[in-house]
């Protein structure tokens, strides 16, 4: 399990499979929510996670592939694209500086 403090997140990556639909909406939502906290939010294919990502967010079905591409980063997986509790916990951790574990 990889852990980090939410206040240390500077770049969050929303990783997707091939589509450009729901995950793009999630990335846009996260950009708005985290703008005041100076967190860059990027949308990228799960097979191309950038090395400078601090945290990776992806659908649960892509979790293993994301972990293989970013083994030293926290991987936050979710079931639903909008309103998932895992994403809500991540945003809260970034905003209040609590621990992220994934």
C-alpha cells in the first residue's frame, strides 16, 4: 500500500482505457474542485501514466494496469465516475492535508 499526505499532491492523473467520455468529465470536475489547492489534473491513457504523477485515479477495472504503470504511486480506484466515495475521500485528503492510502 502506497501512502502520502494530501498536501503533497501537485499532480493528479485520471487514467482511462480508450474512451474520452466519463473520465474526461471526472478530470474536469477534479480540476474545478482542486484549483484553489494548486493541483494539476491531467487526463491520460492508463498505459501512459506520466512519471511525475503524484496520484493516479482510475476505474476499478483498470487498477491493476495503473499499478503496473505507476508502481510507486497511490492508485485510487472508483466504481462510478461522478460522486464515488473513493474520489470524495481523495479530494478531502488533498484539501485538508490528511493521508491518502491506496
